[in-house]
C-alpha cells in the first residue's frame, strides 16, 4: 500500500509529489486525462510542429517558485514579445489614436483614475474606498455602473476583463480586475507588462520532469469517481471500477471537477458547499495563424466575443501567431472559426487567416472552467482556509492557493502546503503497523 495517492497530474499535484519524496513517502499519481500538466497544456498548433500553450502561459518577474523549478528541471523561459502597436475597436470602427473619441475623453480619464486609486487601495489591504464603498464584494457590472464608465471605456475594460476576471460580470467581483491592475500602479493596461515570459515546452514539460524526479508511480486516463476514507486508509475508485488504496490522499483536481467525485464519508459542510458553489472562470483562449500582421500588435474592444488579441510571435514560414481571449457566458458561446474570423475583420482587417486552434476548457470534464474567478457573494468557496486538510485528505489547486491564486505560482504554493499537511499527518499517525 503506497503512502499517498495524488489525484491530478497538474502543477499542484506534481509539486506535492516532489515535496512528499523529500519525506521518503511512496506516492501514486492518478491522472484522469491522457497527458500531464492539467490546465497548463502545451502541444503543437494545428497542422504544424510549433508548440503553443493552450492553457495558462505567462509568468511574472516575481514568481520565484516556478522560476526555481524551471532552473532545477532545465526548462528554458521565452520572453514575451513587446507591445509595439496599440489598436482599439470602438464605436463600430477600428482606431489607432486612443480608446475613446474626444467627446468621451474626460469621462474616460476620470474612470481610469478611479480604477487606479481603487486598485492601489486593494493592494494596501483596504476593502473600501475613501467614501466607504465596497471594493471587495461588488460585482464588476455593478462597479462599472458605480463609476459611470462611458460605453467605449466599458468595452475597453471588458476586453481586459477577459484576461483578469474571466467570468460572469454580474457575479464575479470587480476586485479581479482591480487586483490585476495593481500590478502596474493601478493602470489596467499595465497588467500586461508583468506577463514577462512563458515556458519552452510549457508546464506540460515541466510537470513531466517533476514527476520523473519524484519517482512517483503514475497512471493516466484514471478518472476518479469516489474517495472512501477510514481511520487507517483512503481508497480511490475509478470510473471503470479499478481501486487504489493508500494511507492518505491529495485531491489536486481543481475546484470544479471535485463535484464529480463522491466522498464517503461526506466532506465537512464548508467544503461541500464550496464544491456546490464552484468557481466561475470561463475564459476562451484561441490561437490564429495569419499572414500580413507584424508581431507586437495588441487590439482590444468589441464588447463581446473575442475582445482581446495580441500578435504574439512569428512562425518559421513568415506568418504570425495571434492569441485571443473572450469569456463564454449567456451572451456569448464561442462558434469557431466564425468568431475568429469576426474578430480578425474587426481587429486585423489586413490579416489573412491560415489556421486556428484552441482547447475548450469550459467543456473539458477534467477542468470545467479556466483560472479561478470567485463568486462575489461566496468568496469562501476559494479561500485557502476552506481547503485545509480533513483527516487523511488534503487539497491542492491554484483555485484556492494560499498565495497568488489562479497563477502557476499559486498551484505550486498549494501543492507545497498540501504535501506539508499530509507529511505531518502521516508522521503523527505512525506507520501502518503502528496506526
């Protein structure tokens, strides 16, 4: 019987395996998919050998955990191409002179200044502005109404919402965009400045090397459906009826997929309620290979569909790869490649579409969403304090990380914390013969 089962071979699970190996514990990793990496997913772009990140990609200069792991496992970092040109789609047309017309400029600047001030208040730990108004629990939609953002400014902020809040504007708090804006003195446009680098080979390559170093046993296409705990063991049963039993387990699936696992006995109320609530991250990330567009162009706008596109890198045959983001929801469900063609006609009318590709994280049963977006009325669902160890079960995910939730760095921090909890639990409960 192994010491620990880890369910999920993403970055959080791989980190936990590495940490448990330091305690000389025997680990089995069970992954539901046919690959490693979780929501970090690098693979060749359609019809080519060019490897791209179809899940998370960018890391910041201060994220020391993932940088340390990359150095330890010989993963190179690729600098992000600089933004060399800016375009805005507003008022039904494409502009290169600014996000608003002159008539809206004063109102726009007032809103941007208000956002910057509120972002810096949140960064300092304040939850209310100088007038006593809530900053932490107000939805993004209600916040836009509060600050009376004009329509072109709303469209601009909506585009940046796709790479920050990434969920229902009526339900996800404005603090998601404000916190991201605080990376650059409160300026929303500046949040891209900290997306410094990506991993060559993606997190997929890093996770594979981490698991190899940990010497953990692992199996793919092992979809966990039930977790039964006793005072001596944890038994995990797969969709096909196969079972594995260990002394403890770490659930590293992410928050939303936990709803498809039955726990016997049931988890405590706060965890069960958090699973029912889930998180609301519903971003759509697409790649398009085009001709006629230089690297470095960033375009935002449109108000729905794909609202944010960046000419990310050149290909060997002289084309350009564009990455685009939108948020799926009641007002938009992606219809590809139609939505890509529509975005190109608005943002890059000079472009010739060669190929496109994506991964549907919202439909993926092992993800059921993208990076974490907490409901404004239920922040406890993704609070790290909700997801502390329960008996022989610990939980690890960037969704409820104790630090930098939603980032790869958060996944690592959560994996470290879960491994420490389980190592302490097993040390306290002795060997199986002593239990």
